[in-house]
């Protein structure tokens, strides 16, 4: 070829020299092993992401007539071909010219693509050549072929001049001519060529490499292309490809048997429709398809899914994982949607939860979608699906309650029919329980409050309980009982109701009981109470804090009360029912609960007495400080019990008393008075005396005495308590008197001793009167009812001298005479006076304004004598009320020796001394500790006669007395 043509036809190419030669030699020294060539070429192919590498050793010699330059004749002999299926990029063409500079700097994933290592090829050749991507390049680092400063040449098949030169130099480029002829050949010629070639038994490596570069095959769009780096679609098997499918040019058609055989010789991968489907699905996944292409691909695959998926499970798997259906602004998998043919799904899910119409109009497409995971069974629903449905209900119930209710009912039926809740995690179950999606009838109390609305509203399951708890929370919580056991358990419908709801339910019962005619006979009411109390007792710890604020919740005696107001048991024989209730027998099984919240098992003495003080405080706090009948009753019962059981009581305990206006109240026992006078006299006293607190009449006298309640008579009399002083031996007073009587053993000594006492007092008259009268006055008109025993016959002794202070002192000294300092007195009111006890147990002495009554046996003045050491009382007769209250005490004195109490009130002091000695009766004698002799009428007569017989003798030794008489009063 001429120099001009060469200059026009070639493009400058190659490394600079001579420095490059020196550098190249250095590289070869670093890569001394010729075997390194294969390693480096394989590495370069791998860096280019080639999947196939083929080495061909061509031992043939080619002609040298038509060459680019004569220097190339030395290179037309045997050669090594290295093929890979990765085309050269522009970057590769640039990098191959930069010998000795590694390409790893910018891409560390590449070990050394066309860098230093590539130059190891110069171990076996001086002129390596590269044919790829429409270019042919020759390397001449020694600059022997293309001239000085030209280290190689690069031809482009796209350049017409280059293309023409390559064709003319057929010895140099013989394979390119074949390619040109094939490119220009018509379809029939190509088909004939394929038909000829397909009958070959085999191909050598160079033959295969040559033929695979011939454009003998068509793409699905009709373009003729080589089989290099291609896959072939066999169109004779399976469903045909739809024309609108965006099949890539990397897939060629295998439409004839010749195509199939030749492609097999060329070892081109043959594809069926399912494999093409995989390629198309991968393009969708890589984002190489628009929405229309995606729709075309997937409708074709799904329309033939029954065939394609059975042919290739990998396609089915890819389709399952592929997000290709548009829903809610994003692409989703088939398994994210529901089968629209399932009616319940259409009820509970929104329209965008179903595939768009293009995927639902054909039954075969729907069946294929089911193969890919489209949900068509209720049992396949996931917790996420169900939670989504509940959120729809929760939002929809505000504006479309009817639709929300329908959705919820269907969802409940699903949960009940299928074991869907077992799929839920604890966190998902918790979310489900807190969402308001569960339709339920309103509790009765809420239904009353909301009028003209549906009785069913939406709750979260945590707010609902099973109907087994109807008696416990049925008034305040929605209930349901129609679901299966597993749903009840999973949703917690059978879990214990919240304690606050149980308490609220009890509060509702407290309100409803107000409208009941007879709550205690209302079976429904009682059953609910028992259920609530039983539940509370079984779960006491849950109610501890709540019950601190709830007071009256226990049903007793027709009302709700606090357990603190009741007691489990009354003390034996003490009925406190009028004040403090006792736990009804029907609720005794819950005593553990009741005790926890304040119920007392029993009452101590302190508690019982404390009740009296509490009642008193409650009364005093009122505007009208009066006791209720119940308070009065319980106070009486308590006091009776304390007395009967002889309890130890400390302090001034309150007792029920009547006030001046006939009302009752409680006052300290020290201020109370035991009425022992007639009602008539009592009213007079209250009128004259002002405030007096009279003990309630139902308190027994014995109980009043045990409590040391002062007798009213004692209060009226205000007596001076008289003690009898003993002289000599220490012994009971009655015993001492009895011993004295032994010394004065004759009852006739009475007159002698009384006359002697009158003589000692300086009296000049001493008179006696035997009184046979019987006074039958009412006992309450006496200062003590027991005084009635000595209201019969008596002996009166009178002298006309009043008692002195010494006389009053001496008269109570038992066993001592007072003659020591006065020799002229024989024994004034000393031992001798005690002779009166021969005939009486109750002597009394009236003198001046004093009345002394002695009762050594304490058998007649018991309520006025607190101690047997003080067995007597002295009354001050200047107190006028005495005569109004105790007229029978003073009645017998009237007219005796000028004693007249009725003429003046109070009477004037009695001028003299009048001693009354009631004769001992049979009844008194039986109880007397002094003398057991009773004085009947004949005994009294004998005593009278004895006096008459000895009266003259008695006068012989008297100095002052000049009058001595004895008279009598008949019955």
C-alpha cells in the first residue's frame, strides 16, 4: 500500500519511544515468567466483568500478499487468541495505551485491568492486536511497522475509509470480509447460511469464535445481531411473547430448527418463555421498566402463570418478591393485597387493599396472584392486616357508624372462627386491646345517660368483660359472651375486672336500691351483692387503696353502711342492735374482707364503755341535745350488761337520764339520781329544786347501786353519814352490840337505862309511850323502802332536854361510857343505851332540828348507807323538802309528846328528846345480827307490865326527874 494511502487511512496510535522501550524491558524483567501472560489476561477479563474466557492456539500460516505493510508478513504465522465476552469500553482503549500505569488507583476492586500486568504479553509477541466493540488496534512499541513515533494503529469499523481499507487488505483482515458479506446479505441468504452451518457436527474454537460474530439472528424487535453475549428465546415451546413486551436486545429469537441447532453449536444459552420472564422481572426490579411496561410484563406472566410457574419455580419466586402492583402511592407485592372475591374482605378492607382492575378482571390472573401470595383465605390474615382493619373501624366510627359496625361484626366473626389471635405477639395484642374497634352494648348506666342513640358503641377490648362478670360489673362495663374461649382469653375478656369498676358497680346498686320496694327480698339485688363481696374477698389486695375512700358499701338492716359501723359478734347477753349493727348472717362468709376494711370481731369492755361516751358526745353536739330512742335503748342495754357481768369500769361513765322537759340525754353517773320517790313528789322536787338528772327508770335499782348512782332520796336528805365508833375489841358493830346485850340481859333494863340517860341530861320529866299502831304508807314515801319493816308498834321515850353536841357524839360510841369525867352521871348514852337493841334494830332520836336513825344491821337504810362502818344517818330537819318527799317517815311522830311536823314547814326545833324504838318484827328477827327475838303484842304487854311493877323503885335514885309516866296508843 502507498504511503499516501497509509497516511490517509490510519490514525496515530501507540506508546511513545524510545524511553518506552526501556520502560517495557524493565516491566518484562519484573514479570519474567511467560506463564504470567494467561494469568494477566484472565485477570483483565475478570476486571471487565466478563463471565467467559477462551484461549485459542492457532497453528496456521496465513497469506502475505494483501497486508497493511510488508513488515506485517512476519506476523501471519501461528498465534495465541485470548477471547472474553466483555466488550472494550472507551476507558479500556485509553488505558491499554498507558503501559506501566496501573488502573487500580481509582477502582480498588480491579486487580490490574490493562495496567502493568498486561505488558507481560510482550514475552511472546512484538505486535499484539485487540479487536472489540467495532475497533481493531495493533500495538507496535518498537515502531518498526508504522514508522517512527507511531507505536501502533487503531481502526474503526464505523469509519467508511477504515472499513474499506480493512476489506481490501483481506490477507491481513480476512475475517472482517466475511462479516461484511453477512451484514449485506438478505434474510433468505442468512437463513440458507444458517441452514448449512447447523448441519455441522462440531466447531473448533476459532470457528465458533468466528461464527458467533456473524449477524445471523434477529432480536424480538427484528434487528439482525450476532449471537455474541446473547441468549436465545425458543419460540416453539410455551406461550408466545406478547408484542408489547420490552424484551432486551440481549435476547435473540430461536424460531427455526436451524436456529436451534446452530445456537447449540455456538453454545448459546437457549431460553424458554419462563426464562425470558425472569429476565423481564429482573429488568422491572432494576428499575429499567416504566409503569406500562411493568403492567404489560406482569399481566403476560400472570395470564400464563399456570404454565410459566410450573416450568420455572425461580420465576415464581421472583414474582413473589417483586413489588409491581401500585397501592397507596407505592409499589407492593401480590401478598400485600386481598382477593376481591372474598366478600368478608370487601367488608373490612378499603378498596386500595385490593389489586387494581387490570389484575382482577381475568380469573387466571387472580389465580396466579394467589400463587404469588394474594390473600384469599381468612386464616391467612396476619396481625398487621387485622390491626389495620381495626384502625379503619376506629376512624370510620365517627362519620359512618353503620359501616364501621358492619366491619367490626365481620372482623369479630373472623377472629372467632379462625385462630388468628394466636399469631399475635404480646406487643400486637396490646395494641389490639387498646384500639376502639369492638362493638358492644352499652352498660345500663351509660345507656340511661345517652338518649336517641344506638345501644351499641365502640370500645377497646380492655374496656369489655365477659358476661360471667355481669353481677360484678354489669352496670358499668360493656359485656359480651358469644365469643369462643380462645378469643376471650386472648383479648382478656375473662381477666378480672378493674377494681374501680367493681366499686363503681356497687355505687350504682346503692343508687338503684333507693327505688326498690323491698330490697331484702329482691333476689337479683342480693345475688349481685354476694357476687361483688365474694369477688372482693378473693382479690382483697386489689381493693385496699380504693376502699380507703369508699365508706358505706356493706348492706345491713336495709341500708348501706361502713364495716367500721358493724361488729361481727356482740358480747354474750348484750344486744347492741339498736346502736351498732351486727354483720348479717348471710354475709358472714365474707368476714375476712370485712375485717380488712374495719369490721370489729368483737367489742372490748373499753369499746363498750366508749360507746356510751360517743353517744354522749354526739348528743351534746346537737342543737337540741337529746338522745334518740335507739341511743337510749343501747345505753340501757350496755349498763345492764356491765352490771350483770360485773365488768370493771373506770371513770365517770355516762348514763341515760331524763331532763326537766321529759327528754332523755346522757350525763355522767356522778350527776345522775336514782328516783326512789313517787312521781308526784318527783315533779314537785323538779319544780322546786331545778335541774335534776333522774336515772332512766329501766335501769334496775341493783344496777344503779352497783354503779354507785346516788338515790334521789339521798340527794334530798343530804344526810350526814353517821359512823358508830367502837371501843374495846375490834369486831363487827353488830357483834359488839350483841355482846353488850349479854351484859344487859333483861329487856326491862331499857327503861332503867333511858331514865338514867334523861337524868344525866338534867331532864325533870321522862315519859314512855307504847304505840300499837301499824303504818301502811307507800314505801316510796319513806326514805328507804326497807323502812316499811319498822313502821309498826314501837316504844316512844321522851325527856324534856335537848341533845348537846357531846350527846350526839356519845350516842354513836359503842361500848364506851361517858361517866369518867362526871361522877354524878351514871352512864349517859354509854353502854346502857345499847339495851334498846333488845327490842329494836332501828332506834331513832329526835332532838332539836336533828333526827338520828341508827341501822347497825344496814337492813333498813341500805341505799343511804354506803359502808357498814357508818350504819346510820342524821337528817337536818330545817330542809323543808324532806317533809314533802318523805311524809311517811315523819307521819308517826305527829302528836307524840307535842311533836307536830305538819303545822309549820319547816318545823321549829323540837324542845326535848324523843326516842323511837320500833319493836323487832318476826321478819327482822330472822335477818338480825344483833338479836333474834321478835316482839309480838304479848311481849310488848309484858314489857309494859314490867315497867309498871318497877317504876317506884326507879324513882328512888333520881335527883332531877320528878315526872315519870307510861302510856299507850291502841291499834
